[in-house]
C-alpha cells in the first residue's frame, strides 16, 4: 500500500507527463439536470482543495487550474441557461447554513 507521500509523487508525475498541457476538444450534449449536478460536483471539488487526505489529486492542483475549473464551471452554467438558477440555489444554501 502506498503512503500519502508516494501517492502525491505519482500524481505529480502524472500531471507533469508529456502532453498533459495539450488542449483537448470535448463535445458534449447533456441534459440540463446533468449539467447542474456536474457543476455542483465541480464546486464541491474546488471547495475540497487543501483538505489533506480527502483531496487526493486535488491537493496537487495549483491555483491556476482551480481558476480554470471555476471558469469552465461558469461556462457550463451559462451555456445551459442555468446560471441564475445555480446562483439562487447557492443563495438558499447559504441562508440555510446561517
């Protein structure tokens, strides 16, 4: 079994591999409900940064990549016409947590 340091080294090696910075075009056609769930998963992953053992690969990701993921997340919501709905859901969740 690998310890956390070994796992971190494997992730670093994977992220530094040749071709990992190459752009990839991905064409997706998804139902809006899937886009909404996917964006919430993105947000949860972005929010998990720095949670140590729980973060896994996310612990290796730099701030620039998290910024890129946040931009992709916003673009998905915008293209699906769900930006306002997502903001309202987040607002309700914030009020609930207060």
